[in-house]
């Protein structure tokens, strides 16, 4: 093998090494993005659950307020 052939192979190997490193980095980034999306979905589900709970509490409170107004009216406590 001549010196010129060795020099020609080195840039190709260097480029291939860089491309492999880039491919590896991209694979890690894809995995990280997947993890972030999964976490985001979990947060959204928890937020939706909390909103449903809040609606139930508001409905219960409205019912209690209505009952109190009826009791006041029956006892003639309204102003």
C-alpha cells in the first residue's frame, strides 16, 4: 500500500467515524424526545383528572348552596 492510498483512506474513515457519532447522537435524541412526549402525556392526563375533580367539587358546592338557599327560604331567613 502506498502513502497516497493510506492518506485517501484516512479522510473516509474520519468522515465515517463522524457520521457514526452523529447517528448515535440522533438515536439518543430520539429516545429523549420519546421520553419527554411520554412525560408530557402523563402531565396532561393528570391535569385532565384534576379538572374533572374540580368540576365535581364545583357541582357539589352549587348543590349545597342551592340547599342552603332553600332552607333559608323555608325558615324565612332571606333578606
